[in-house]
């Protein structure tokens, strides 16, 4: 069988190494990746599982051979990805798009195995609007005061609830529709080594993962007040506590960026603050929303510092009504530019990601529609550009060395690129349905990368040919930010498993 992901973990280790079977069903681990010791083996192939427990003893200088047998799973529903649930369930794409709002906190399996009727679902949807977006079943966090979230994007109230009640287990003991799986990846998609590092506890949510200049791996924690650092050679993790500046509000961080001095910055979400960590002093400097502007729903999750050295100003987005701030690092004062509107519809730009270029112009990604907004850093004038796919819901991205903005189209199922020189956009649709790219980045080798919160796959795009290569991950992996170490060719992708408390490195072999 081709395309089976085989993982090996040494007894007592927090690090696992995975490879993929070739067309002959064979697999091999590079000798330099496995030290002497006893390893437990696992396998991932849609619809199959290991036939019994498998292990292998590895000795230096010796070849170890092992034969793995698979059997069909008895309970296929426990093995489906979020995307496979969407493929399987009856309903229109318009109905299913509502569920793209759910996978930030939990799997779709949780919904499909529920027994809620329509009234029950209406209560659940209302209740979900009162929770922090970094909530998980392990650690739910209520919003403070009067704060609420719009969790019905793309939904239609009672009609959505009735549809959900028609496809879950509220009326039948099992589903009346067949469960579908994606075919295993083959060919070039099997030429990869995947390393997964388990983090110290299951509550860690590594939302953004980046490397500093020294090669240390840093991550933001979506559900806790820590900035994390990991040694990729040993897997050792150090956590730096971030001060709580808004007691009673949810805790957690989102956006992680590095400045020109190689110091990390994070958006501290509902603490209504951003933070800079000085690696030399190991202390945080915090900037908070002015009290006269702040609300219970104040949320500074995203910032942009790529061009800050030009004018000493940091771009910040407040998700509460979408106001855009600029922090002056000379005066330590914030300027409120307000929110921006789509001139075609008059609707407020629903900014998710905010990114800056080398001239410190800002780009807003309109997650509520299909717009890219460019704000001139000098004049503060905004220009709105439409993505080729309507309502593509661009989410996050990165400006490359040529000044082009690359971004993930969450609802457009594509990687997008905006070239400010020509003012034109290009899209490349991801092959796997319901990939819902959260983020995208271009490396120096001319390849763009994205991940998925639904497919457990990462995708690598050759922008010259337009061809994608996808890689299957060893276990369920809810991916947000994607970061590429492109010091070599091909580059290595680093991602966080936001619900799996691990950091993953994907190394293509060609």
C-alpha cells in the first residue's frame, strides 16, 4: 500500500519521526534520525489501522527490518478528518460552510455524534457565542461582561439548526449516509520526513510557530499566558509567563512576529494588549488599549512590524468593531484609525490578519467577505481590492521580499497573491476539497505553502507550474500559522498542532 504514514517513537521520548510508504508498500527511516533503542510504531491510512501493537529495536550500525500489517477499522467514524465529514454529510456547500466556524475549537465529529434536535442546536450556537475562540473541550473560557462573538457566519439561524439536526444522531442510531475518505496521497507526496515534538502538557495550544535567527523554535499559546521556546535538537521547552493585565478576561495569545532585533512580539488577545519579549533581559514590555477605548470585547490578536523600522510604528488590529491602531514606539501612544468600509456594499471590513510591507504600508484581510485592503502608511488612505473568488474570506498571510501579499482564502479554498505593482490578484485552488487555508507564505525557493484545520494535510505550491504537492500528517493536526525555514532547498515547514499540543516539522526530500 502506498501513502501509509509510518511513525516511530523511542520509548520515553517526546519526539516521533514519520515516513511514508512508496508504491511497493515499503518504507525506510534514515539511520541518522533514529538512535539506538526500542521504538513503538504507528500507522495512518484512511480506513485502516495497525493489526496489533508493533515495535522495533534499533542498534547502531545494523539494519532493522520489520513488517507491518494493516486491517480495516471497525469504526470508520472515529478516523475521519473534518474535511471527510464535510464530504460525507448531505447538504449544500452553502450549508456546510457554516461548519468552517466550528473547527477552531473542536472537531466536526463532536457535532455529528451529538443528539441535539433543532432547538438544542439553537441553544448550543447561542452558548458558543459567549466563549473565547481559543476555548477547547479541555479548557473552555467564557468571555467577560457583555462580550459576544459572531459564530453564525454563513449560517441561517433556525434553518441551520434544522439541517444539523437532520444529519447528526438525533433521529437515528447511526448515519443514513455513507462515510467517505480521501484517497491516500501518492508519488512525490510520499517523499517526506515528518518530525513531531510533543509539548509538556496537553493544554498548550501552539497557534503560531516561528524560528529565530539562532534556530530556536518559538510558539504563541492560544489558551494560556505563555510564550514558548523549544530546542529542536533536544525537544526541551521553556515557557515564559506573560503578565495578566486584564484580570477576569480570557487568557491566551495569537499572532507571533519577530522584529529586526530578533525579539518576539505577540498579540495578547482578550487581555487587550500586545507584548514584546526582550531575549536578553527575558522581560516583557506590554502595551494595552487605552482605557477610554477599551471594551469587554477588546481583542488585540494581530499586529504587524515588518516595516516598523521605517517610522517606529506598529500596526494593531482590535477585533471589537474592527478598529485599526498604530502604536508609536517613540511616544508609546496609540492612534485609532477607526474601521474601514467596503465601498461597494457599505459593510465594515471584517479584518482578521493585518500585515505590513517594507515601507510600513498595511494590508487588512477581510474575513467577512473577499477583500484585501491596502492602507498607505503616510496618507492613511485605504484602497479596497476584491479577490477573484467572491466571499473567499482571506484570513492570514505574509508579504514577500518583492512586496507581494500572499494569503490563505479560508472559504475560497485557495492560496491567493496580490501584486501591488500591477494591482492584480492570482489564486491557486488547493486540490483537496475543504482544505480551508488559514495562512500562506512564499519561500525563497519560489514555493508557497499552506496548512489546514480540516484535512490534516499541508500543501506546497510550485508557483511557476501551478502544481501542488500535499503531505499527510501522522495524526489529527489543527493548523493555523505556517512558517518555512527556507535556508535550504527544499524548505522545511514548521507548524503547530493547535489541538494536539505538539510542534511539527515537515521536510520534503525533493
